[in-house]
C-alpha cells in the first residue's frame, strides 16, 4: 500500500438514507471522510495536477452519490462510495467513513458511523 494519501475530511451533504420512512421523506445531514491511497511523488515533484487526483472532482463525485441516491444502511452508502472511487481513479486503496449525526434513536450521542477500507482490484483479479 502506498504511504501517500489524499484526505477529504468532513464533507457534509444532505441525503435521504435510512431504514425509517421519515428518514427517506425528510432527509438529514451526512458527513463523509475519504482517504485515497496512491503514489503522489510525481505530482509533488512536478507540481502537476495531471499526476494526481483532482479534489474537486472527487468531492463532486461523492456529493452526487450521497445526494442523488438512496440507501437503507450507512454500510451500503460507504460501500458504493468506495467502489465508485476505486473504479474511477487509479487508487491502491480507499478508506471511507460515513457519519449520521442525528440518527432517530431517541437518545443522546455524537453520531453513528461506519468506516470501510477497500483495495483496488489487481489486474489478475479482474
């Protein structure tokens, strides 16, 4: 795994994910963090956007997934984000964290979250 990583932290979106009908109808805030593992040496040495991944593209990509799709589970949303990122970009690995700051549980907590780590498929696994 590459030691280099691009981090997009605490992206906030409004989505309609959850098991309960009210969550699907009213929607709520979701927070997403990603860590994209890839070799950034050439981008750093050459100061070249073409040698890295455009952060704005990744942000927009994730925003569209969170705001335009609906999932019952945070796990499914995180899996879709991870799969889409390793498919669209030359990553070695990705970490995705999705937080639901106001889950309908009738109690006090900071948030509920899921974190997944996925490696890009190797050429011999395709």
